[in-house]
DNA sequence: CGATTGCTGATGTGATCACAAAGGATCCAT
DNA sequence: ATGGATCCTTTGTGATCACATCAGCAATCG
C-alpha cells in the first residue's frame, strides 16, 4: 500500500497526485464530507482526468475517500460505530507493532522519538492541528518501522488514512492543553524494556482521543 | 474495500472486471508471477483499456497484484518473510473477529458452519484446490460476519487476497488427507462458549498451513 | 409561502488515440 | 554454439472526446 511501484525512480503523474491527496487526507487537511471532482483535481495538478481518476480510485480502494452511488467522491463521514472499529484496529495493530519493535529499540531510536515528541508538544502549544497530526503520526511510524513488519505497518497507515478527515474534528473537541502524556509512557516503557507497559501505553494513546470522538 | 460503491445497483464495467479478477486471485486461480496485460483483460471482458486499468490499479492498491517498475502487472511472488507476516496478520485479525462473533453465535450459525465444513471436507477429498480455498474462506467469512465489524473483516479479506496466489502452491505441498480438524475445534468452542479455546483454534487453523509454506 | 417539476450546467464513465519505453526475438560476430 | 547489438512488437501512460446521468436551481403550481 505504501509504494505502488517497487522502484520509485520515475514518479508518474498519477502517483504524484495520489501522494499529494493522500497526505492531505491523512493529515486532516480535508473535512469529512468535503467533495472532490476529477476535473478539479486535474486542473489543480496540471494533469488530465485520467491520472486524477486513478489516484481517486486508489484512495477509494484504501478507504481514504468515499464514492457515492453516482460516482461522486468525497472525504468520508464516519459513523460512530466505524470510528470505534477503526480505533480498535489501531489498538490491535499498533500494540503488536510496538511489541515487535521493542526488542530492537536501541538508544538512538529512543532519542529520535523524544525529539519528535518535542515537536508534537510544540504543535500542541501552537494549536496547529495539521502539524500535530503529522508529527504524532511520525512518532508512531518511527517506532513501528523498527518492527520490520511492512505489511502490518501498511495496514496501520491505511487505518490512519481512513481516520484522517475525522482527526481534525477530534482535535477541535479535544482538551487541547494535553501534552502527549502517553508518548512519555511509551518512551519510558521502551527504556525499561517493559513489554506489558508498552502495550498498555500504546493502547491508551491510540484509544483515548478517539473514544471521546465516538462517544 | 468490499464494496466500492455504497449502492451496487448499477454494476459498472470496471467493477465487474474488478470482481472477476479479485475472485480469481483470492481463490488461487492465478499462479505467483503470472502476468496480466491491460489489453488482454479488456479483450477477455469485452471492455476497453480504461476499466481494465482501473480494476488492476485497485487490485494493486489492495496488494492483490504487483506492479513492476515498468508498469507491468503480475500476481505477487511472496517472500517467506512476507508470508509469515501475513499469517501473523491473519492470526491477529481473525482471532479478534472470532472473539467478537462468539457472543452472537447462535445455533443457526453453528449449523451453517457445519454445513459449510462438510463442503470443505468434500473439496479436500476431491483434491479440488480452488474449491477448497473457496469453501474454507466461506467458512471463516460466515463466522466473522457475526462480529459486526465490517472494517476489520474488509482488512482480513485483503490479507486473504494477498495470499491467494500463494494458497494453491500451499495446497500442493500440504498433507492433503487432512480433514479440517481445526474447523471442528472452532465449532466445538463456539458451542461451548469457550473463548480461549476459540482463540486458540482460530489461531491454529490460520497459522498451521502457512507455517510450513514459509518454512 | 412551500413543495414539486423541469431544465441546465457539471460530473463520471468508457473508448480511442498518440507516444514512449520496455521486452523479446533475430541476426551477426566471435 | 554463444554472447551481444539491433529492430520490432507489445505494453503502459496520459490526453481527449462523446455520452449518459446526476445535482442543484429556478420557475411554476397548489
């Protein structure tokens, strides 16, 4: 799911469009229900309808966009049931990924996570929703990359993608002064080599924000 | 992932092609490495390259097909690491799905599972690889549908899809006389309301065959 | 004043075409 | 016989076009 081609030497037009839209969706730069048109995308990226269509179809296949019965495409408006299910999926997958990353997590990685976490805190203090989502996902991805489980990570990213448009809405309702407390628990558990603690911390981090959105 | 459109009233050309190819891949009717061409697909289904391309792109996005650097498309040849990872994913997801289905599993469902299981046994005795794969997946899907977790089920089916072309290769090496013993354990655990037993049985069923393929 | 019907612009779909690149086969040289 | 270079066929990509359909809006009627 991450890289369509095994070699990304020649970025085709549809791939460029795909990546741009994907990033926009995953980072909460689209609101739920917001519509897109093929001709509009084509115009924005200077391509014809063909690559625009392929990008959109691919994103629809990944659940990042919704296709209405008439073929109109828009960012999904998730039901509470679906949000809860996606949150459960995040918990299931990311706990496993973190657990697999734990034995390989050396100091260099933990340092990097702490640096990223400072950026997360900065985004929170700046009330930068998009920046917060991006750095937060970067924190998780950096950890999970150590799990050496690309298929699992790809699926986890697909779940993030599906939650993207809903994320910003979450940020709005969220008690914003919250520094990333759970991230510190994750880092502490990594340092201590405490697997049960790590699993719990990841589960809490992933579940907490989404629970209040669904409820 | 399952239904591209919320309403499947008007089956568009690319959707028809997509479904046909998807079924072919998932049921092991394509060998790993087998190539496809857009014009060939178009000719086979009586459509132009456009719907053929969309179907293929969608299947590539789902990991059901592999796109070479030059855009050529073929059924994936999975590495052992990837097979093991996909097996782990199946275990993770399907144990959860079974666990969620358990409290909702009434007698009617168990009866249905037993009927399907007879078909599985029949396919095994007939040495029908495709039929075996199809009925086996039907067994699992029937159970998981009770979990009321469409997103999770969709992801599980994506994993099945990725394993599809490899499945038949598995069947060849598999001790074929094996009747679906683990399926009986699953049914027994469902009858007894035994959640730990169910989790173990599902994990064994999902993991066993794939382990020897990867090893 | 509100609901319904009819219309118009906008939108997705699929076909076709031109083009570039890749793969394979053939031919030649060693 | 074998290795390599060359040519040609096949293949994917992206653009454009014709067509059917849908959404939104306006005019009309109750």
